[in-house]
C-alpha cells in the first residue's frame, strides 16, 4: 500500500470516527488517539512481512561480510604461522 493510499485511508477513517460536535475536548482527544492507534496497528500489520524479510536479508548480508572477514583473518594467521 502506498503512503498516499495509507494517508487517504487514515483520513477517511478519521472522518468516520469523529465524535459528535457537542463532545468535549477530552472526548475528541480520546477519539483522535483511538483512530491514531488503530492506524498504527494497521500499518504494523501491513508491513510486518516486508519488515521481517528486510531484517533477514540484512542479517544474511552481515553474516556473509563477517564470514569473509574471518576467512581473511584466518589466512593472515596461517601465513604468519608458516613464516615461523
């Protein structure tokens, strides 16, 4: 879902959940907080798979980089050992 679609959905949902016009400021603030929490929860639910995949890709890349570094260090130590 694009950011524009998310914003449009959020503003449409907020318009539907407005308290009555005679509601107090506290009731209006509560309704706004409730809408924002539901928007945040919906965003998290919608991005959880992509986030997990990105995390796994980053971890894999990091492990491969560490593996290469370790191989280089082992080669350097083997070279030093062979000199003695």
